[in-house]
C-alpha cells in the first residue's frame, strides 16, 4: 500500500466480511458493502482521510457499521425478491417449456444466469434436442436473451433476463 492509503478500502472490504464470518456473525463471508460505499463515496473517502490525518477511527467504525446495517437490509430485500421471482417462475417455466424438466430448467437458470447453451445442457443433464427446444421456447418468451450468436464451434451465449434485471438494479 502506498503512502496515500491506496488499497486500504479494498482490503477492508475484503477482510471485514471474512472477520465477521470468522467470528460467526455471518453464515458465509458474502456481505458486499461496495454499493453503499459507492452511494456514499464522498463521505467514505473523507472518513478514510480523517483516519490518516486526524486518527478518527471511531467515526470510521460508526460509518462502516452503518454501511453494514444498510447494505445487509438491501441484500435481505434483494434475496426476498429473488425468492419471489423463483416462485413466480416455478409455474411459468414448466408451462412455457411444456416439459417435465421444468423445475430442473428453472434451477439451472438460477444457477447459471449467463451461460453457453452447451453448459446449460450439461448442467441440466438434458439431451441436445430437449435442451435446444426448451431454450428456444424461453427465448421466444423473452425469458432468455441472446448475448452472443453461435458461430462456428462457439456456442450461443444466453442470459436469464428476469434474474439479471433484478440483481443488477
């Protein structure tokens, strides 16, 4: 790390969730607070500067704990929205695909999000004809969008649009 503290923020964002996980405060080290820090960038950088120039650790810790609390709430809300989407898709995917593999397809889509058609086929454990038919129907309904057309030996790349739109916001 340089004299100007470059790297301190990134290192902290990596180490703090790991520390909370180690202390059994998180079930897994998955609390990413970068969204909160980005939204409050000026305050964030000022608090880091105040540590370097004035030794104001208590204000930094309070700011960081606020960040954890707010982002944890956002993450919980997002998780509930993902579960709601899954429940909605639990009916529509089997209906659209007209396949007994509807739930397998749904679980595979939630696992992959963006994928090559060959990966979908392999993970869903479907034969090529069934996989292609299902993917075609989901594309026709706008549930899957093509990111990259198949070309030569390169397979088509698709995205599970409803989940992507939910998590990118």
